[in-house]
């Protein structure tokens, strides 16, 4: 039975106009990789003082966000719709508009590979061919391999979902899934996934646009970040928790924007042997063909990020722009703030991370490591403070630092950069040495340098990941008959 959607509900979704950044997602089988590598933590008294307020803010924000978490019992259910077939759907909108509310949807049955990951086979709820699904007060539960909960596929296809509870338990079973240029608008959801390669907010080849507002999103499986993006994904005013994987992964020419989001990440399980690090946010290009090559972006505006293990950011085999604006970021692990370095993706010698990091009204605690095939342009703006070192073990990749008047860099170890722009009072050596293109910097002097030129590749990417599948680029072919 189809229930009519109220005028109020439609108005809510008509104002979901957040603009998301473009991000391309790797397939189910190879979504991330990490393994521990101990790196000396930065532990100065100054940092301890500066991170304490962040921890207090995190606790307060987390408690506020947890009040938004729904349980299955919080949703009133008047009807049950189930499907147990391999590859089937419980609810479908194929080129039509349909509306459901107060429905329990259950899905069992299994599928494999591209049909499920790219085209929505075996999803509990599926919209395609320009269809529109309006969903409110739903309970969606799936238990099967490749059993995504809610799937939007193709240009012109839209799913609007609000005030609902979603739980998936099988491997390769995301909560929200968007591919082929589809649109997903979500408000006040609770999504919990426990399978491997099962991101709560997920996209795959062809990406699309995903706008999420409010709610609670958690994952506990290996290779299951809260967000895996090959799309333009924006999340606002939400709580996100991962207990085994990264919090966010961005692949290729795509983006994630977090607005006033509380993210806690505990990446502690290895999903492949291609990387030797744990991290909260991973930005990379897998070369599987699922995500076009190009400039990726990650933005965090306000909110909190708590990392339980390893590094905060890891960038590999791609060019990215990271923008941080007044976000409280705390690293409880033993890693660094930023690592730009080669790993197992791409061609050896050219598979580092090319990073532009814009910090606005931002405190950064921790080191930044840039290996010999990577680059970093760091901009400290609007009263930002960086407490840490850059390449404390010696010069490697090219690094440019620009410190706007009113912002500061306090060294916690010797540091090596290629070029520097700063005023006379921007840098506090704190008993350490700073080398600029091999020349020791004298505290209290101004400097004028030039940024590192970065080339952004626009090719479609190669193959070699789990979803190479003979397809080129980040756009899927038409769904086969």
C-alpha cells in the first residue's frame, strides 16, 4: 500500500539544496587498506593545553548529537513489505513517482558484483530510470550479501527519505547507495551497518549527489567507512561513528563536505595489503575505473573529528584540496595530522599525494609528512595556529607554507620546507630549527616564497581494482537488459 506524503514532508525535501563535492567510490571488494605503522606522537605541554578544549567540545557535541539517534521501536509501522529473492527488491520506483510511510521493509537474498554495486540489483528499496521515491518513517532491514538498503540509480532519479531507521548486516550492503548520477536526499536517519565493505553512506561508479541532514550513522565492519564517496556528498548536523574503518574515504574526482558534523573514527582493521597506515580520512585514487581522475575535495566546517588510531589524513595517488574551518580535531592515536605518501595504488614514482590544505580559523596539532613523490601547499589563514613539524626527519617532497598575518606556526621539532611566505612574527621556532630550501630560517624575519605548482590529471583512470570490469572512467554504461 502506498501512503500519501504530506505537503509538509515535500516542503522539507524541496529545501534540501546543499551542494556536495564530487567523489568517486571504489567497489565493494577493495574500498580501503590500512595496517599499523607507529609514528612518534607530538606531545608537548602546549599541545596538551590546546587539545583539552577540543576534547571538552567533542564530548558536549557528541552528547547533543546522540539524542538524535533512532531505534527501530521509535518508528511507527503500519505495514510490512518483504522480499527474499536473490536480486529482487521489496519496493521499486521505475520511472514513476511513489510514496511510502510507516512501513517495515525486510530484505534477504543475495547478489554478486557489478549488477548490485553499479545498478541496484538486490537492494531492498530501489529507484531507477528517472523515478522518484518519497519515504518517511520507514524501518529498513537487510540480511544478505550485496543487499543495499536504499538505492538511487541514474540521472534524473531521486530518493527522498526522512525520519527512518536502517540496519544492514551482510557484506557489501550499504545504508544509502547512489550510482550513475542519481540523487539521494536524507534527513534524520539512523543507519547502522555491520558487514564488511558496507559504508553507511555509499556510492559507486557514476556517483551522483547525496545530501544528508541530521541523524546518526555508524559502521562496524572491515572496509566500511561511514562515508565512501565517488559522488558529491554533503552531510550536515549529524553524528558519525566507525569502529573498524576510516570515517571518510574519498576516491578520485569527487568530494565530501561535512558541516557541523561529529565524526569519531577508529580505523583498526586491515582490508588489503596496499597501504601500511591507519587513518580517519583517506583520499586516494584506486585506478579501478570506478572514479575519474581529477581534483578531489574534502571540507570540514565546524563540528568535531576524533581519531582513535593512526593518522588524521592520508592522501595517496591523487590531487586533493582539504579545507578546514573552525573544526575541533583531536588525534588520540599515535600517527600524524597529515601524511601525503605513495602506497600500493598507481604507478610507482608518481603515486604520491598532491595536497593543498587551507586552514581558516583552525587549530592544527600534529606533524605533516610529505614523501619524495608528494607535495604540500599549506595555507594558514584567519588566526589559524599550527603546532607541529613538517618532515622532521629531513627534506623529502616539495612543501610550501604561507602564513597570513594573525596566524602562527609553532614548531615541535626541526622542520624542512621548500618555500615560505610569512611575516616576521608568524613563526615560533620553540627551540627547533626550520630549513627553507636548505637554508636555516632566522626567527623574527619575514619571508616571501612561491607555491608548488600542481598538475591535476583529468584522465579516467586505469584498471586493477575490484571493479575494473572492462569499463572506463567513472560513468557506468547503460544498465544491461
